[in-house]
């Protein structure tokens, strides 16, 4: 059996294969509420055979949204729509997961097809927050540096978001600490110039992430896995490094985290990133090898054989698909045929299943 189609046990949850759909913003919500687009978009990938689907970056507070069109989980009223999605994914033998997020200084932007520019309070946006009053680009308005009370409010928001996610029925929770969003901003010296307990040393810069992980884990039953997504490097001198990631991973492993989802970049606008097929897999491999913490590989993984080779070489435990899953919602079924793996198709589609 191809390793891509072997089950993976995480705490009390079993993934039927190693294919995970990455959180991908759809910029299609209103006031944080999910709708039919999210149900059909996510549901089609469950029908397509993915083992786990992580909902897009879902804001734990309104001001934590990347755009006004992001999903939210800051209010109980958001739960019925999310529950509808969870129930459908489970019906299709797909584990429902959600990524809890706060965009920090990268919040309050227009959706990509609306221009992507920063939005001020008079244009449907809001004042953003960050570890330090440093704008993402010189053209943007600087964020407000969080004070101690603001930091505690962020931790509480993640805790309540986790509570709501568990109530809805999500079975994997992922804390978003990557791509230049708030928790990553605290971790990187490029965006954190604080001199208090949340800035300066490595231990101080990861403190907020550890506080959020503790708050999130406390709201989760023991049998549910907790993942963290990080940018394993800033790709910039003086920034967060692969060595920092390994050091962090070892700490997260001791603090109830079950898998590190290894992406890169996003914290500075002009990083020199060597983009190419599988360019981020090396970081998942390094963390797994040096800490023993399970990892997820992501980044220009587009073929079943490519994914299989990553797993066979021991570079990661799961493969996260993003844009390739947008191009092909049925990637798992196609990959199974390419690798000669026998997998169940939806009974509604069984008559169209290719016969070897």
C-alpha cells in the first residue's frame, strides 16, 4: 500500500490517509458567517477523498480578520453555519478541522480581487494591532502596539474560539502562527521590538504562542489533536530561522501539540524565497528528524508520486495541499489511481470509478 494512503492515528482521531487540505481563505464570508460557498467548496474536497480538511484562517476577533470577508468564530451566532459544514464533512468520512487565527498588522485589507489594499476605518477597515508599532510596508498605517491587557484579550479570544470550535464538532484545531500574522509577528525579531516579557529573547518572543497553545489545549478534550502552523523561516537575515523552529518544535511537543505544519515566509514583503516544487519540505523534515514531533509538508506539492516520495523518505507525516486542491478537488482519487492504491469512492460516483 502506498504510504500516502495509510491511516494516521493522532490521539483519538484517525485520518484515513495522509492527504490534508490546507486552510485557504475564500474571502466569501459576511460578518464572519459561512455560507453555501464554503459548504460546497469544502464539501467537494471531502467527496474527493481528503482525510482532513482545515477550514481557512478563522478569526477569533473581528479585528483579527485579514479582510472584512473572512470567516469568524468570535460569536456563538457563527456556529450553526459551521456546524452544517462539519456535519457534511463527517458524513463523507473526512475529519473536520479549523485554523484559529488573528492577522495582527496584516489585518484590515481588501480581498485580493477587490485590490488587496489596506483599508482604513472610513473604508470598511479598522485599526490593527501588533507586538510593535511597525507597519508591514512603508505605505501602510502603523498598527497599535498591544499592551498587557490587549495581549490577555488575544489569549482569551483564542481560548473562546477553541471552545466554540469543539462545541461545533471540529476534531482537529490548528493555531495559526505563520505567514506574518499576529503570533508570527511576536515570534520574529523583524516585527517584535518589545522590551517586556513578550519581546527580546527567544523565550519571550514565543511566549504569546505558548500562552495561546495552553489556552487552546485547555478547551480541548484529551482525544482531539492540536496542530500549529509556523513559518519555519522568514527568509530574511535577522529574522526567524529554521533553527528557531526546531527549538520551538521541541517545546511545543512538550506542551500538547501533536503536529507542526511547516510553511515559510510572509512576515516581510521583500524576502528572497527560492520557490520551486517542494521547496518547504526540508523544514518539515528537519523538525521531524531533530525533535520527533510529527510534521506536515506543504508548498508546490502537485503530484501523487511527489507526495508519496516525501512520506516514503520520512520527510513528513502528512501532505497538505493548497492550490493543487483548488485545481483538482479530487486529487486524492487521482493520486490513488496513479499509485495503484485501492480507496473507496463515494457510492454516488462508484459507477464511474476506473478499473485497473
